[in-house]
């Protein structure tokens, strides 16, 4: 769950291991991919929000539009890593802005109460918090994607 995953994946490559690996979305970070090399990530899968995996017949205009805005702001034509970290930051900031607009307060207790009683639809997922569960993106809104299917910030679905 940190950029240390790059060292683990690099060691896997250095040892010549082809053992399949399932990692968190941090494995799709540009720093990790650059460090390990995309060709050395065969057999490495990442748990990512479904919203960043292009699905046939499903509109992904919001995520593609967001990715295009990131590309524009970074003054680049493509991303080497995934859009996940940018989208997570966007969702977090947008959620807090929504709270601030709704309750006109920054008192931690008021913010917590609001978040625990209101659902927030972000770019990546629908966030629902309760007094006992603060999990963010739920399992049913996540999927496993091959890291090598990453193309310009988004993933292609795994075959079959």
C-alpha cells in the first residue's frame, strides 16, 4: 500500500519469478511502473476502482474527461501510470467541498456526522460512511486489472 511495492516487484523481476501477484492500486503508480518497467509487470494485477477500467458498452465519459483534464494541466500527451491517484485526490477534495457547502461548518464533529449520514457520488465510486465503517471504495466497486493493460491512465478489462 505504499511505493515500497516497487522494491518488491523489482525483486520479483530480479529473481526471475513469474508468480502472479495481486497488489493495491499503488502498483499502477508512474513511479512504480518506471522503476520496474512495464514489460516486467506481466502477471501483476492491481485492485482498482471499476470506474478506471474501460468496459464495452459502458460510458466512461466522466473518467476520460477527467483524465484529459489532467493531461492538459500536466502539459503532456499521455500518462505512464494510472489516473487513480489523481482521481482519489479529486474525490476527496470534492467530497470535503460538498460537506462545507452543505453544513457551513468545519467543526470535526459536524463534518463526521454529515459524512456518516450522506452518500457522496465521486468520480471513482459512491462513498458511503457509517459510524462503524469508513472504508471508502467498497469491494463491489473495485475490480482486478492486469497492470500491463494500463494505457494512458486507464485499464482495459482482463480477457475472459
